[in-house]
C-alpha cells in the first residue's frame, strides 16, 4: 500500500521552476559555451550577449540543481552536463529537451483542454518542424540502441526471414533484430523525410544489404509484399483507437500465414492509474497531438483479436503485446 503525499511533496510536485530553468539553459546552449571554457557569469554574459544579473541567477540555480559546478566565481559543467548537454558530444540529448521546450505553450493550455476537450494543436511539432523531428529521432535512436537488443531477444524471431517495421523511425529496432537474427531481412516503412536519417543510420552500421526502406504514410499507403513479422513501436499513441484498429487489421493482411505482430508502446494498466510515468505521458500526448492518446494493453490485444490474430498475449507488462496470424490465413 502506497503512502499518501506530504504537504511538502505536493508543493514540490507543483513547482515547474527547475524544469524551465534547465530547458532555458539548453535553449541558450550554455553548456556548450562552458565546454572547455569555465568562466564567470559576467564573462559568459559578454560572450553570449546576455543580461548579466539574470544569467547569474540562472547559473546559480543550475549549480543548486547539480547540473553545473561553481568554484569561486567560475562556473563549469558537471560530468553529466559535459556528457549529455554539450552539442558536440556524441551522446548529446539536448534536442529532446528542446522538443519539451517547444511544447511548453501547449502545456500552458492544459486547463483549456480539460474544459473543452479540444487539443490546442492540429499538428504535432514534428510535422511543423521537420528538422527538430530529425534531431529528436537521432537522440531516441541512441537511447533505443540500449533497449533494442533486449526487445529483439524477447520477440523470439528464430526462423523468421522478413520483418516489416511500421513507422520504424531511424531503424533502431530493425537493426537490433537483424543483429540478433542473422537470417532476418527487414523493411523500415516511414515518411520520406524520416527515411533520410534512417538510411544514414543503416549505412553506418553496415546493414544496407539486409535492411531496406520504403517511404509512405502507413495509414493510406500499402505495404509491398508479405512478411513473417511486423513490428509497431511507439506509434499507437499518436492517433485514436479507431485508426489504430484499422492499422492493426491492415498489418494482418500484410503478414504471411503464421506471421507475428509485435506492438511496443507505453500502455496503461486496466485502471488507467499505472505506470505512473505513463499516466503523465497520457496527459502530455493529449495536449501535444490532435487525436493521440495512451491505451491499455487490453485495448491493443482486442484490436489484434478483432483483426484475426491468435495466441494474443502480453509479452511485457504495459509495454509489449504479441499475436500470431492464423496459419490458414482466415479471420
């Protein structure tokens, strides 16, 4: 049984101050400016043409947040800031934080959304700012490279020859699956602007002979050929349930008899109150997409059952579901 929050914890949950302090520092690229160049706030203000006193307050807050260090009057990056928040670093994650900053105004309209039931946006920021989308996708790819191999193992694709990665982004999971199963070939299906990055990533890992890309909108365009396995990773929450049900049925017909569909997403439990992070993510999706929402695993399993999949089950709680197409191809 979980304990109730204290008053202090309620206040802490209501503070957005530190969030905006960090996002502003990333937007101003302060950490890159301090890369190999520890300096005072006044010097940094001159270098970046910023107001001295406000910048000093921001830097001091970042020290208290343990993102920066301060020795005398000199500020410098902590190890974690140096590794993840300096633009020239290979593991830079600032693009993802810049996305959160770009969504700040939408979050400010949460009350209006709750009152009216209407999202403040008609297009996701990736559609209005493709460059940001590509940058964020590259960060998510680096993060996904850590979890991709374990997902590939859990999918148990021994014997499968072809994989369709629907909305596969940078090809992260397709790469992980091909690395885990030497006999597997994959197709990444996504929008043409996304596949510019995908093709670079595939070439970088040397799998261009086993992973091909096909451009299109998976809601309206057909999937060429038939596949032994289809994967849908983190795409359900961008549209409503009716659209997702149609997409699952469409993928069913693109699978060979006995083929498998694996769906990975951020699912809620039956009560809608867990996992905690996903409950907050569901609110985030509500104010940052026109029709998106988070679903329960039961809903995803029902879409699969309605489409004709057998042996439908939860592969990982609130994360991955899997189903098998009837061997006779019937529904």
